[in-house]
C-alpha cells in the first residue's frame, strides 16, 4: 500500500490495474470498487449499459456517462 490518504481509496476496497473490471458485465459490488465513482456514477453506468452495451473506451467517453476526471481515473482499470 502506498499510504494514500485519498478518501475514495481509504474508505472502500480498491482494485489493481491487473484486475480490470468489465463495465458491461460487472455487478454493482464490483463497480463501487472503482476510484472516484459515486453511487450516482455507478447508477449511470448500469442504466447506460442496460440501454446498450459499451462498445469500447471511445463509446464510453462519447456517451459522457461519468465526468471527465472520473473517466481519466478509470481508463486503465476497465474493459468492455
């Protein structure tokens, strides 16, 4: 552990870069482990993927499901 004091990583389990989460299939219990992703963000992802699965990173970004600063934190941690 790096000793990070960031609230998002200090209060809930975190994931490593090797443990990519599939945004199209991950249950809510996995999505909440992603950094900076609020309950609202998790809800936005689950609602968006229910309408249409994410094709790739560019599709996820184009849909503006979560704010830009959150997307930048997620890029290396997710897959589709």
